C-alpha cells in the first residue's frame, strides 16, 4: 500500500515552475496542487497553456519517482494529474 503523500512533497519537485495566482480577476499561469485524501495529490495548471503545462509537470514528477495519472474532472471538467507514490 502506498505511503502518505502531501502537497509539500509535490511542491518541492515543481518549485522551478511558477505557481498559479489569482490576481485582478484572472489567473496568472502556473501550477497548483490540492490534497485529495491521504495518499493522493492533484496538480492543476491554471491560465493559458494547460495541456503543455501539465505535460511538463508529469515528466518532472515521474522523473522524481511519483506515479502520475493524467485525468479530467467529472462532467468534462478541468484536466489534472493524480499524483501517488508507486
């Protein structure tokens, strides 16, 4: 069974990329991580370039040894990455 995982661990891998920020009514492009239970973190890309951003994050996280599953929120929602430990 995979060990616990938190957003801080994912953030350390993605620290070279800008984090998203909501300013002046719009998103500044970048990544955002959200805890999804004890063993999973979801990563989103806010702003333009969502597909390219998620692909870059996927490669970085896989290189760091995480299991990364590209996904989309139910009902045709936002794309995201599910991050777990192998």
